[in-house]
C-alpha cells in the first residue's frame, strides 16, 4: 500500500509540475490539453480443459495522465507530450494470474502496482510532423495493443508527411517495446504462437515506410513496407471504399500482407501471403458484415510479439492465422441511437477456421470463436462519458485449449484542461 501511495504522489506531482510549465510557456500552451483516463478492468478466462492452470482471473485499475502540448510559434514548431501510467492490483492470486492486466513475478504472483512514464518530443513544419520518444503506433504493419489497463508502447520515431490533400507519407523506426503488463523496455521479437516459426527472431530495428492515396472521397489506397532486421520483411496493400447503396452505406476493406524472411533469418524461413477482407452494409442502426481470410504460403503471417495483427479475423481471443488456414466471419452490430438510446451499442460475431496446418498437431485443424459486446456510454449529467462494456467470448479448437472468457470494463476520461 505504501508503494502505491508513493506512485500516486509522483503522478500528482508530475501533473502539477506540468501545469506550471504550461502556464509559463508561450507558443505551445494555448493548444495543449491534458486528460486523466481511468479504466477499471475485470478479466475472467476459463481454460476449461487446461491441465496446469484452469482459470485466469484478475481485477485491476489503470490510470493514464495524458498531456499533449501545442507547438511553439514560428515556421518550425516544437512540442512535448507526456504520459504517466499507473496500474493497481485489486484482486489476483498465483493460481489465477497471467491475464495481461498486471506483471507476474516469481511464484506466479502479480505485482501490487506498476508504473511507467513516457516522453515524446515533436516537431511540426507546415502540415508534416515528426515525433520521437514513446509512441503508440496504429499502423497496418505495427499496431500496438491497447486492450488492457495500460497500453503497449514503442520507443522510436514516427514521421507523417501530409503536404498534399489526397496523398500522405509515413516513415518510422522503432527499436524497443514495453508490453501492456510490463515496465521494462525490450528488443522487438517475432510472435511465435503455436511454434509457427523456429524461434522468436529478435531484431534490433523495425523500419516502416508507406503511402496513402485518397481518391474522390470514397476510396483510400494504402501501401506500406516494414522490416524487422535479420528476421522478416513485409509489404502491405490495402483498399478501403465506402459508398451509398440504397438507403444505407456499403463499406469494403481489402487487405493483403506479403511476408518473407530477410538477412540472418533469425526466426527461420518465412513465406506468407495473407489475403483478407470485410464487406459491411449499414442501415438504420444495423450493420451486417461478412469477412473472409486465407493464409497462403508455407508459414504463418509474421508480426511483432504482443501487437495486434492487421487481419479482419483477428478478434477477441484468436487470429485464425495458422499456415494454410481458411476462415470466415459473420458480424452484426446495432447502435441503439436509432431507437432513441444514444450511447448503447451491441455487437455479435462468429468466426470459423478450417484446414489449419499447425506445427503442434499432426492433423489438419479447425477452430471457431464467438464474441458478444454490449456497451453503454453515459451521455449527460454528472456521470457523462463514463463507459461500461461487457465482452464475452467462447473459443473451441481441435488442437489447443478451449476457452470461455468474460471481461467487464468501466472507463472514464476526465479532461483536466
């Protein structure tokens, strides 16, 4: 408890000091903003036929102080962003730990608290921006996981060039990662779920370059190249389109990820072509979606460990990305604002995969997952912007552990200024 108080005091002191700096800093004070994000998270995963551990169940509270400055005046503007992050254990035990909410120490015991501080320097010229420091990238080739009380963060630089109305460029270099339930920055490694590759494939640098081109306000074409040195290289091709169809709107999302090994090939041979897409039709609060995903090539699609792979059938538990696997998704969403209840939303989806050639199994595998989300965000009054969400999932597989999962998340973002 004393350690928790010390961390909280440090966070409060940082907030006060930042406020003092802003009050004296001409140029970037006017456009600055600060928020305190609070997330109360209960996680329960029933491993059903698990032999070592039958359940993962924890309850934790997260706090994120997020300060984002404006830019100093002049042709080149400078700024500074800061994130102070704190996670507190509310309930856990050695036989239930490992949910991803809290770090796990010796004896399988979860930490009572953990905290991180992230600093990001930034520079802006015209409509282009360079950021360097602690970042939470959301890119096709690198999407940080933000699904617990604290986000996964990366150390490096991100350049966004937006000098043209329809054309934008992205460049990035990352060399360290801090996972969502950790305080230690580590080298980037290859996700090796179900022994898909011969090793974790540690790399020193992850380089990204890409371009986006918007056509007529309805089409967006994206290309991105990424390389984890001495592990793998990857090319992403994406097309997004939205248009009116009858009384509703049709959205198309097509993705293709082409990957192979490079340099010393520390993760072993990699040969993957992941083709996937989603078609969604929305009308009067209803949305109906159909997704398909096909893993081509000799291996699975590589991605950085701990991140969210950019696949339409990457859902609450599984990614349906075993070698040669074919999967399909049916999804339904409803926004109750159409019935006069704004803030209330519902989602249900079902994904089934077949012909998975898993290295941990001698037979062709099949699997399915069903997700249900129900959420509400308070629209007015003293509790305005308080959100509550229940997430339920069931997963069944012919080659690995069956799972049932429930998450209850209460969140609130408080604007400090």
